[in-house]
């Protein structure tokens, strides 16, 4: 029988945040695939785990995935760990998982720490709906596209950022979105854990004066839906009712249905549209 891939969440700071199930699994599997073996050996040594390790990272993720799958086909069980947190979230683990399913290898996930959820729950921002963006793309064109999309995002937005790029990212967010509420977290679960509540403008001013240190998670409030509706309705204020109707009738939409659409666009009743047209 084939072996199994175990996605094992490791601490994002405080070593006590590892689960008993993950510790047992790391001891029992045949091999641990780690994003950075030099970093992970410290964790394994701390918990007296002597399972063999191999590297699995961004630069070998495809070739190494098939190598690991060959081992699992031989019956070996493999645990995947990242530098910190849950494998598969903003790291090459997602490719290994996808290829495992394509190759018929069983996958299971052992829950634990994740920086995005840890930051979200203590951010003071709405948690029912959220959009996880991880690190924004480096490519300028792709980055601009994502920022344009995020302008109208109504869900809470979670973004990761490195200290040397934090100010630039805050500048771009402020330019794209204007003044929004944001919670900035760093050093999660550690002794000097920090969560600061700002507006985007305040955050930008603060980090221009105070050098960013550590890995950051930005939790940004989403756009207010009522503001979006008002903005959409404002587009039609300078348009006559006949011009507005023509937009839909020129598409072949029947006059009665076009009146309904115009009423919806303007936030008024169909009767109001009818009266204006008269």
C-alpha cells in the first residue's frame, strides 16, 4: 500500500503551540520534508525528534514532489513542514498537495498555528468573511491588477509583508484605497508580540519614522458596501433618464425590463422611472 502525506503545522513563534498529534506524527513518519532543514533541525532537536529530513522548497518543488511521491508509492509516510505555520499556505506545499492528488497519493492535514488566522482573530476587524492575499505579487503589472481588485473588496483583507518592503506596500495600499482602518501585527505568539491599530495614513507615518522589524501581517478593513452602491448610483446622476434607458434598450432589452434595471441602478422605484420618462 502507498504511504501518506501529512501536512504538519509547526509553531509560528512560541514552541508550545505545536500539537501532541504533530509531535507524534513527526516521530512516526519515515521522512520529514522541510522548507529549510537548517531551520527545522532546531525544532526537531528541541522536541528530541530524530526522523530523517530532506529539503522541499520553492526552487525544487516540482522535481522533488515526484521524488517524494515515488517514496510514498513504496509505502513510506512523509510529513511536510514549513519554516513556521501551516504547510500549503503561501508556500510550495500547495504544489505537492496538488500533485499528490493527481498521482493518487492520500493527503491529510494536522491543524495548528497559521499567522493569517492568528492575526485576524485578534485584529478587531470583522472575521466572518475575509480575503487572504498572502504576499502581493512582485511583478508590477500583476501587483497593480491585484491592488485594483482590492479597492472594491468588501471582505477583511489579510496581507503578509517583509520588513524591508512594508513602507512601500503601505504607500501603495494608501494610494489605491485611501484612508482605511488597519491592524498591523508582528512577532506573533512571541514575548514581544505587537498589534497596532491605525488608519492606513497613520501606519504609513509611523513606519516611516520607526524602522520595521520582523515579519508583518496586515489586516485591513474591507470596503463598505453602502459606499460602493452610492458610488455606482453617482455615475448616473449626470445622465438623463432617457440616456440611461437607452443603455439597456440598445442591448435589445425590453422597455419594461430596462425600467427595472434603471430603477435598480439609481436606487429608486420603477414608478419614479416611469414618471420621469413621462
